[in-house]
C-alpha cells in the first residue's frame, strides 16, 4: 500500500467541490492504487462549514477504500499543512453579465493569503492548481507570495477549455471525440483564449483540412469555446461545476502522468509572445509526476494566430497591472 497523499481543497462545500471530492476519493485523480487524505477548507462562515460537515458525512458513507482521512477546517494553516496538492477552488463565481476579470477585486485577495500559507506549511513537494476565477491571474498572485516553492509549482486550469474545444471539433467533423488530438489552449481562461486549431488533428489528418471551413474555425469555433462558460451560466443559472470538476481531475491526472501532453496555464517563459510573469495557457508535456516542460515547437506565426495570441497576452498583462498594488 502506497503512503497516502494529502490533498487540500478550498471551497470544498461549493458546487465544484461537491462534484470533485468524490472523484478524488474514488481514485480518478491520483490513480486506483493511491490512497488520499482530503483536507477540506471552507470559508469561516457557519452555513458553509455546516454544509462541509454534510459533505464529509457523505464521503464517509461512500466507504471509499482509498480515502484514509478527512480534515474539515476554516483555518488554511490547518488545511494546507503538509499538503502535497493544493486545489484552490474556493472563490466567488461570476453571475450573468459579468466577465471573470470582474471578480479580481474580491477573489484576488484570497490568493494572497493562501499563497503565503501554502508556502509556509505545505509539503516540500507541494503542487498548486488554481480554479477560482480569474484563474490565471489568481495563480500568478498566489505564486507571487511564495519564497520557498518555485513558480513552476503553481498552475491554473485551462483544461475545461481544452475539453470544450475537443468536443466542438468532434461534433463539427462528425467523428468520435477520441479521434480529435492536439488541440491546445493558449492564454487566458477568458473569451480571449485561443484554442489553436492549426495543430489539431482528426484521425491523424490536420483538423483544418478535415473540417474544411476556416471561417468557422476562426469565428464560431473560437467564440463558442471562449464564451462557453457564459453560455452555461445563462442556461443553468449557475456556473459550470461538474465539467469544471472533471477538468480538474484531468488537469491533475495529466500532471502526474509522465508523457501526457495537455494544456495548462503556467508561468510564461516568453514563448508564443507571452510576457514573462503572466500565467498563460500553453501545451506542456509532463516529465516526472508533478513536473512538466513547456512545448515550444508549435508554429503559430501566421497572422490569425499572432493576433489571437497578442489579444490574450494583452488581457493578462492588464489583469496583472490591475493587481500590481496587491502583490507588492
Ligand atoms: P461556489 O460559490 O459554489 O463555491 C465556492 C466555495 O468557496 C463556497 O462554498 C465558499 O464558501 C468557498 N470559499 C469562498 N472563499 C473561500 C476561502 N477564502 N477559503 C475557502 N473557501 C472559500 O462556486 P463554484 O461554482 O464552486 O466555483 C468556484 C470558483 O471556480 C469560482 O471562482 C468559479 O468562477 C471558478 N470556476 C473556474 C473554472 C475554470 O475553468 N477555471 C470553471 C468553473 C468555475
Ligand atoms: C467556466 O468557464 O465555465 C468557468 O470559468 C465559469 C465562468 O465564469 O465562466
């Protein structure tokens, strides 16, 4: 039996938390032979903590063989203690008519304190994955507070966008989802994101050739993927939760699987025209569990891609400027 890993989850009693914890405890995130201890962190609000009690009771009632312990707390110093993975979900979701960046003022400050505490008390090998919006900039904020943990350990989720893009391409081409490969998300988890179809393939053929509709790829495809979150809010009256939780399972599972190639928002190294010190979606290859290399060989020098990359980079730089005072 492997040693259990400690997985801290913020916002554990929220919508995403409810769709996520049972997947982690069942082995979907870290594998069927990896025991876990869940360290569940909620806001210090009576209603949230009461709801968390109920979630913990349900976790008990599942009798998951891999679940070796549950911590419930509103104290991040307790919740992040010795955590190997810190999943930062807890933050306000946006409502209809808002952009994710509108959440920065309220949500950004959460990630200052959490970045500091994670750096102080989490395990030496700690990895951080940010979901709370606006995810890229919140991740940058958390990483900015760390002195011990290197910035590469802090990633933000654009996997939901990759999954959405894969699904849209498969539907348009009328093929099984698994036929679509190498569709990666560049930039911000916002409508400016760029689902770079130029390198995607369908049954081993270039996706653009199979779909044979550049106007659709450059227009409705990019728009549908970029604005899918808002479409879900409009339809459901609440932001995506089960698909977000599923994407976080995919994000972490791919990050612990050497050889996996997938989209992650990571600290820019200047490739693809991204400013240094913004967290931008890019393709990475997992090297060893929890570590990755940024894949820099994709050619996105055509005019359309350049314009999309510049727009999403500009937005990330603006978000960073907006919180500059906060992260001093
Ligand atoms: P929710 O309101 O249902 O749950 C959020 C939970 O976080 C609440 O229970 C709240 O009490 C808790 N919380 C708030 N501040 C906290 C803190 N400081 N510490 C610990 N817990 C705290 O929201 P949700 O639908 O679960 O969404 C959570 C976040 O994820 C939102 O910001 C949403 O926009 C974002 N999101 C991101 C993606 C993505 O692809 N990156 C996808 C979907 C949702
Ligand atoms: C999503 O993409 O579904 C989430 O980021 C929620 C939102 O605000 O769109």
